[in-house]
């Protein structure tokens, strides 16, 4: 059995994750070995929301595997503007391509779309839902810098709407990881996610905080996310809250020397530029890891590879 | 036993507010006030000519006040009635033929309910114009949208897709 689609990190076992990360490391070490793996493969990119990194790294990954992409372009220039349903769009584009990558503003969009197509479909973000390929590159970066077991990680910022956070938190329950969630009260993890984390783990690995201060010294990894202005009804409230969840060199004085700082990017002012040049900063490396990790995922999904166990349709 | 479905709470005939049916289904021990939701879940709105009797807030031994719904001429299957467990967990189902109760059973919680509830999350793909049937998995203490993952524990009746 294998995964036909990659919709959420919840569907992935520890074995699945390790298979992808090991393969990504192999590709990272010698990309030329897979340069012709998918010479006749066309990947359809359907991005109903703006994206730079995710879209470009999928495109790069497919091309580095020898294939190519066809891109729906922006929603404004597509038939979606004429009122076409997502179900129709994916059924049409699947006829042109060997696989689909979908980003959509609605939660559950990838789950629904996958019910209408036979080619592999990869969720590249569905509203506030999931973003499993970002998770895989996050895990890859964590493994390289701090290791995935015996890990203490702080995840800070917008935990309510941050799909990268939800996906990462689910995936980390497969490992011996203590997860500290740091956010203003209004942007705490959705209760659904907390419920799931407790279902997957006994809850002892999960703690919620409203401040970084107490927990910072114990962290191996600090994963920072952007608090978006539009989540707050007024500018003052945003400024007040956002300021408490920004980090600079002074903040990190209390951290372990070994601390790895990550961010899914784009950042605005959550991480002061002065941290970029320190050995703590791993966010650009993290973004670069998107290519080998997505190459590994695409190759495994498009090759009918049986190495990722389980079946997402069951 | 011909009028069993009217007497199992020990009510006397003078308290009988809902007429007996000849053939069909009696849904009894519905929590007071939920009868119209029972009909909504079953998709019965009277437009197809069904003969339906409803008793609301009838005195009951088991529940202080209960609703009772009688549908003439239609025997509801276990699958059809199990979804009622979400709003009427104590409901009993009586299948009546020629005024006799020939089958009597409880509702059981299903694993999945499809096409009955609508997701309250405005950001869920099922709330748009997509050709998709709503699907919820049934948890111990609520329901969960199979698409966006939203969990609803209270006021499930308010999600009934009418």
C-alpha cells in the first residue's frame, strides 16, 4: 500500500517521515543522481493564493528531477474567476498532468480535491489547515541542526491560523519531542489541534505559554511565525501583542548557545536582522531545504513508490 | 400489545395526545423540544405528503418531558435512525405494522454522518459551491468535519442542513 496523495502530516508515520528525510539527504548530497528521474513528467501547479517560496521550490524540485510544470497562474486570470468550482478545475488539470500541487484558501480543499482526481495530489496549504511539505522541510532542518528525538522545541507566534504550526506539531508527536507553544491568548492553537495532539500523544509533550521568557533557556529549537496585522481588530492591539513575540540578540542572550532559530518565512519583524549572521539562524537554510525535500516527496509520490507505508484513503 | 407504542411510559389513554398509526415508525423518547430537529434530520418536511404526528413536551417517566414523532407509511432503517443519536441519544424506534409494534430498537451512534449536518466553519471547503456532501465523523462527545477538522460539541442540532 502507498500514499496516493499528501494531504496532512497526520497521515504520516515516523517511518514515512524518516524515509522522506533520508531520501532528501541522499538527493541533497548528490542531486545529479536523480536529474533524469522524471524526464517526461508534468506537474500541475494550482495556487489559489499567493506564494513565492512554496511554488518556486516545487517548480525547482520538479525541474531538477528532469520534469516540468504547468502553472494555472493567478486566480484573476483563470476560469476560477468565471465561477468554476475547485472540483471541476482539478478534474480538468489532472488530464494535462501527472500530479497536482494545490494551495487554496479554504480548509479541507485538498481533501476534497483529492476525492476527484486519480493523479497524486499534494497539499501546499489549505487555509488555516495543513501544509505538510513545509513540515517535511522543517523536520529535515530540525534533524540536521538539533535531532528529532530528545528535542525541546518552542513554537511561537500565530498558532491559531498558522498552518505550518499545525502540521509541524502533528508530525512531531511521532518523535520524542517536548513542544512548547508560545502565543498571545487570542492566537493560541485551535482546540481541535490541541485535541488531536492529546490523542496522538498523551499530552505530556504539549505545553502552552503566553511568554517566551520562562521556557527559552530549555529550548533546542525556537520556531518563530509571523503574527499578521489583519488578525487584530485595531492597530494598537496588534503593535502591543506583536512586540512581545519578536526576538533580537538581547532576547537570545538567555537562550542556550546551541539554540536553532527557525521561521517558515516570509518574516516581517519577528526576527531582528542582527540574528541572521549568528550561528542560531537556520531559516534561510530551512528555505533552501525545500528543494531536496520536495524532490524526495515528488519522486516518491510520482514513482508509485511503496516506501511510504499506509494508505491515505483508508 | 396493539397500542404498546403509546403506553410504555404508563400514560393513560386520556393523556394520549398523538394518534396511533397503522403502519410506519414511532420515534419515542426524544428529548423535549427536539422533535422538529428529528424530522429535519430525516428530511421529512411534509412536502411529499407524509402523514406525520408530533407530540412535544409530553410527560414521560424516563425523561421528564419527551417528544414523540410518528411517521405513517414509512419504516425507517437502522442507518436512517442512527443519525438521530446525535440529538436524541435516548430515542427508541418502534416499527409498527397493522397497529402492532413488530420491532423495537435503540439508536446507535454511527461512525460517520453524511449529508445531514453543515459545517459551521465559514473557511471550510464544504461551505462553498463545491459539489461535495458534508461528512462528519462522530466522536464520543461531538462531531468533527472530515474536511476541515472542526469539532462541534454543543448545539449539534443547529448544524442540521435544512
